[in-house]
C-alpha cells in the first residue's frame, strides 16, 4: 500500500493486540548498539499522515545499505534495512513559503517501488486529542507553557504529546539547518532544571527524538548554559559535541509552568526559529491522532555533563590565579541556589578552588521552590542571600536563578551587586581587559550607569532594547560592523561575554568575579570582596527607583477592534508630542525602545512590553518629589486613553 503524504508523530498509546509491540528506546552508557533492525521508521515535523513499519519491496537483486533520507519536515530512518539499490525517498520543496500550502510527499525510485504500511486509518485507530494553539507557547526565543494542573485559570497546554511534537519538529529543523545528507544521525542533548514536571517532559522529548531515529544524550539536572556548552565540548568519550541541545526550564516562573530553550553551536535560537519549530510541531500534533505507534530507533545515553562543565569553570579560575592550587583558600563564599539547578556550584566549583562554603542554602533541587522564588531580581531572594552573608560573616554571597543563566552577588557588608551595580562591576572588569570597548545593555539601565561606563571607565554605553536575546544579538551586530563589544547585559541578571561565545551564563559571570578575587589574593592573601566593591565606586545611583505596569484592557471599546500593540504605540506617540511641549523635560536623542525622557534630576522610560498588553513605566529620581513630577507628566498624557489602566500609577502618586 502506498501513501503519498508526509509521516507524522505517533502518539504513545496502547495498540490493538494484533499489532506488534513497539520497543522502548535503547539506553546505553557506551557505544551505540548494532544496527540490526529491518524497519523504516519515520517522523515529520509538519505535515500529514503516517508511513510506519514500512518496507521497500521491488523485484530484482538487492544490496544492503543504511541511508536516512531527510527533508525540512521529516527525518526518515531507513538505516539497517534491505532496499532497492539507489532507492531514494524524496519530498517536495519545504521552504518557508511551502508552509502555507498543501503539499504531499512524492517517492522517487530508480525503478518503481512499493511501500507497505501497517498503520490503519480505521475509526478504532484514531486518537482524540485536544486542540492546541502552538504559537501561544512562544515566549520570545523560548517556549513556555503550563505543564502541571491545579492552578485555577491556568489549563495545561504543555502536555507530553505536545512536547513530543516539539521535539520531533526541532530534530527536523536541526537536520535541515545542518544541511545533512540522508546518512546523518543527530545527537541531541537534553537537560532540565528542578521543576516537578521535568522528568515527564524529558521522557516525552526523548521519545520524540528517538522515534525520529536520532540519539539523545540525557544530562538530567543541568543548567541552561551547560546545554549550549555541550554543542561545543569536544569529548568523544561522553559523545560530545552534541548537534543541538534542549533545556527544559521556565526560569523563575511558578512551579506549574515549564518550557524549552534550544541551542546549536551557533548559540540560542531566535524568535523566527522558534516560530518555525512551533508551526511544524502543530502539524505533527494534529496528524498524530491518525498515527500508530512507531518504533524508536534512536539511542539514549546518560552523561554526567555537569561535571565536565564545572571542571571547565574551575580551570578558568585556576588560570587567572597563575595555576595556583586552591586560589580561593580561606575565602568564605555562600551560595543560594533557590532550590533550582545551581547547587552544583558549591561542590563542583567552589570547594575544589579551596573556598569555605558553610552557610550555603537551598542547594537541594525542589521544583515547588519552598523558600523563595529563584530570581536575582526578586526582593525576597536578595534578602535571603544578604542575610546568609551577614549571618555567616561571609566574604561573598552568590545567588542563581532556577536554570543558572542569571546570577547576582552580595559583598561582605551585605551590599547587593545586582541590576545596575552588577553591570557596572562587570563593565569595570571587562574594560580593564578590553579598554574602550562598547557595553550593550537593555533599555532600563540608569543614566548613572552611562556616566560610570563612559566617564570613569572610558568605555561606551550602548543602551538597546529589553530582552536578553535582543541585547546579545545587538552586541554581535556591533562587532560585525567593526564596533568592538565584549559585554552584553540586562538588568535582570542575564550577562553574556564575547569570550564565552555570547552565552548568557550566570555561573560564568560569577567565575569572572572569582577570577578577580583569585588574582588579587595572589598579591594579598587577606583581601576579600572589597576588591569587587571598590570597582563600582563612583557609580551614581538614584534614591528612588520604581517600575509601574500600566495594563491595556484588550476588550475595551477604545481599541476599536485593533490590537493592543497598535493601541500602545498610539499612547507612546501621544506622549512624545506632550513631552515636546514641556520645557522641563527632554526626550533622549538616541533611544531604541519606547519613550525615554530626562528631567527634574531623573528620568523615565515608558515602553511597550515584548509579549503582554502592558506598558511598563520605569522612573528614577533623586527624591520622591522629583519622581512624582515625572509620573505626573506620564499621567497627563496617558489619561486620554481610557483603555489604559492607570490605577498603579495613581497609587504611586498618592503615596
């Protein structure tokens, strides 16, 4: 029987008794098992039905070969099967334009061949699945969704079947990106943070990849930066480098959420890539109701990659200290991992370097996050690490977010080194190494930071947009135009360095601080975190700092059926007009996001949220009275837009 449509992702479900049971994916700790299967398994990332347990049959002599023929939307595994010599499965053009058309696969043979398929299309073989809007899972350059039921008003939309479809789509997207021929078998690393839905999603991701005939490196509990590093590490014993990596995380979001971040050796995927993968996954998911169970031919290998990653961090510090053994000996450093994935930093990084780590807290992974939100921007989280430093009389405190791509620090006096201070500190370190370089930040950084970078450090401050990927991509762009940039940072704690492949790595950023400490202690063994605090001396900081979120009511008649984004842009345009008539206010001459205005000894920025119907308002001033003047200027312009809820701003002004 010949099917001329693309294969689709099979759901995991019980088959009729007459159908042979599909085998589980093989699990190894060494080399792959032998390739003895005589099965054509298939997977598509976007379109149509199933070709399963298919055999190519043709009269005449046969020769044995093991090709996998691939296309943009599928990973057809024909390894270890008898087939016609020169037989080739080909698929129609699968460009982005093709996404919006209805196409079918076509089969080309040297001589006419037949495909037999044991998948049935009877009513009893159809699986009922819920409709899922895959594009709503996109969160910029990540995927985010609800994975655990129980929170009112938050239905689960990141199920195991959804995860399988996304994994299959990523594998096909990656195969196309690699421009691999039919013989290519991918290795994809999979790791997760401490979330309670991590294991079931890891299993689903693994199933989606291995069913496509590709191999999985399971890292278990891991950090997001480690997943990217796994695509660069050259370690044949541990099957690295991986062709791609998937991190299962939702950063600091509540326990019921989860999501995915994707990496290749070029770095994290961008928004366009994520949209592409989700569109493919949607087709896979929709057609999976008609599919039978598919045998998994990929191999699963468990790898202790976090030990490899941590060892690289240790070596970086040793190198900065002139390869002195235990360069942090006698230094007391406490770590707060927030019950996320950052606990490894104590035993695998700090202790081998000789640091005392007594008083470190919340190192055990717990996806319910019982102590505080693992977020360096969260007030309670920063209070927790500050108190740990003071209680233990530590020299330095370090705090990570859930998946360790963000971090912050606290000095021995309890002074927080986060947001503008952390950017200032990292800028001081980087500008010592690369004088005059450009530091790229997000849009909400302070005027004081600009003065610090440009006047004290002799660098250049390039303030860009919110979104860590936006900031990193802008730094990369500047370098491509000839403007040297070595640091890209957000006030959220995301920080990426050119020397570290532009990866936002919270652990590596803390290693840069440790490098500074280790180097200083080779000259003065008694020096503590004061060497870091001294680096940010002279940074002007506002007395009042506030962020107010103004929500747009999308159902309000004032939108007149338009989008919240168009409405928000209208508000910003009107604000610009109002500001231009006020002699006390000056619009920033160079600004890449929203409306930034200085006046009354401070500044404000009103911008449109990247994803939500919200206009965040940031205000910094030297007094509450000056901050209120800036807030009143915004309110005067915003009051003409009835769909904009200014309750939060009014509350601030009435305090």
